């Protein structure tokens, strides 16, 4: 590896001719010839299912998305702030049907979004940004708790976290499982329905958001960028289920007529996956009451999207394929079959490869409730009504786009330019003070 540029001297340039010695290797030459070849890659044998009989479309559509920008000061010690924004958007599907999917008029989109979105924004001090009297560790913990409690959203997102963590949908609820105290690192918990309280081991203040384990990734004086991305994912999930909770508590009969769309898979990684088990239990409890809660995650990038590009050309003009554990491990992840089943701790939705037409195919996640190692079409909650709705939400502006997710991204987006430049100027001014 070359020496990098510093404040006084330039970086070490790479050799312009160094690659010639590499190409002298017969093995390298054969690999390059193979790479340049035109033979198509091997496509696995996939048992595509024909689209089942679709149900009535869902008249109420909600979409959630998030955006993240990491802003680093160019001068040492390179102070870093992270800005996060999430948005929940309600779509009038009747109005959406009147918009041209090929060439949507900007004013029509503006009218569609009027009074239809709520959003949340926050910022995290990641490195070399201090609050007097507090470490970065404690500051980030406090920011996470206050952000989830965001009064601009009426505190409803924190209520949703309590609703999931304490499993309050059945009226009785459950006690909070033990988690590591951020102060003494011993196991602790909170009393039922509490937002915060003292650790029963050391007496230090503990927040409900500490249950998720953000502090497990942080040092005393710095936090990695993964904290901001994990917060965005968790807040997207909580914002989505805030909509679900509001209908469940106040207008339960309308809940089966709602479609909730999320940008990205229905999964929560690492220690944050503590929310996965209560989410699965909620879907099971709702289905036991005759309520099919229709939630869909759409993936735009990643290994599953790349795999769909490989197998999609061999699919029928309209069909779907639900891969099981063995298929995911061997054909998508290219890993051994040993170990825990795919997604057993992290996913609250099964993967679905869907081809609606020759022009539109997607990788979706649809809940099954209790984890199913090898899901079938019958396990996918609300599949018939989901398939009756998605074709009416297709956008032609982007590859495999769905209008609600596209519009939610417009609300939540913190694009590289110009908004990142504005955030940089704001961050520099704030640090200068």
C-alpha cells in the first residue's frame, strides 16, 4: 500500500507499469481471458410459481424511508457529525392512479405529497465533538433517547418502542428481557412500561433505548459510523410500526386494508435484533384475531438483487419464487449449509423474488409471523392482497421502482449535493462556536 498524502507532503503514487509483471502469470492471463469471455454465468434451476389468484387491492398505502449523511471536517482532528432523517408517507392511491407513471407532472406529485408526510431528523456527535460535562458515549445515548422521544412526532415513536418491547398489543404485555447496563456492564432491566429508570445493580440511569444495545458499539470518546446507520434502520422500523400501532389501537377494522412499505429488507441486524421476536409475535397475534397486517420491504441493492438479475431472465413473464434456507446459503450467499438457519435471529420477513412483468421485477420481504426455515406461499401474510396492489404502484421512472417508496425517499433524502454542503456549513459553524 502506498503512503497517503499528509498536511505537508503529497501521497506516494502507484507504479504505472507495475501491472505488467502481474500479467506475466499464466494463471492471471487465463483468468483475464475468462473474464472477457461472452459465456453467460450458470443460473441455478429455480422452481418459479405462477402468481396466485390476487385479492382486492389495498386502498391505504404507507411508505417509510431514511437517509444518512456523515459530515467530517477536513482539518485535523477531523470532527465528525452524522445527520439522520426518516420519513413516513401516506399515499392516496386513487390520486396516484391519476398520475402518469411514465412522465409524472411535478405539480401533481407536489399535490399528492401535501400534508401526507411526517418526518424526523436528528444529529449525532461521532468523533472529536464534545458536550461540556459529557463524554461522546453518554451524549450519543442521550441523543438516541431524546430522538426516539421526538416531540415533533408527539412522542409516538417512543410509544411504539414500548409497545413492541413490552408486547403491549394483547393488553397484558410482557416484562422487558435483561440487557447490559451501559454504566456497569452488568445485566439489568426496567419495570413494565418504563421509559427510563435506575439500574438495579449500580443505580445509574438507564434508558429504554439502551435495551437495543447502541452502547455496545461505542467507546468513551468516539462512536463509529455504524451507530448512525443502525439508528436510521431502527427508527425506520419504529416509524413503520407506529402506523401499524395507530390503526391497531384506534381503527383496527381498517388495518387489513393498509399496505405498509419499507425501503430495504424486513430485518434488523446484530444486537438490535431484539425487536425481531416481538415483531414476529405481533404478526402471529394479529393473524390469530383474523387481521392480516400487510407489510412489504423492497431491496434495491445487495446480493439478492444481484441474484435476481441472474435468474430473472429465466423466469416466466409473471411469477414468484420464495427461496428456503438451503437455496439462500448455497446460491445467494455461497456459504456452507452448517450453522443457524438463514435469518432465524434477524429477519421478520421471508425473501420473495417477484417478476410482475418483463419490465418489472423486485426482491421483496413479506412477514410470515413465526420464523419459517423454508417458507411457502401460504406462509406469506396478506400475499393475495399485496399482489393485487403492487402492480398499481409501479413507477417507470427508475428500475423496479414503486411510487410510494420513491416518494418517501424524496421526503427523507439527504442528497450529497446540495444538502450535504449545507449540512457541512452548519456543522462547521456549530463547531466554531
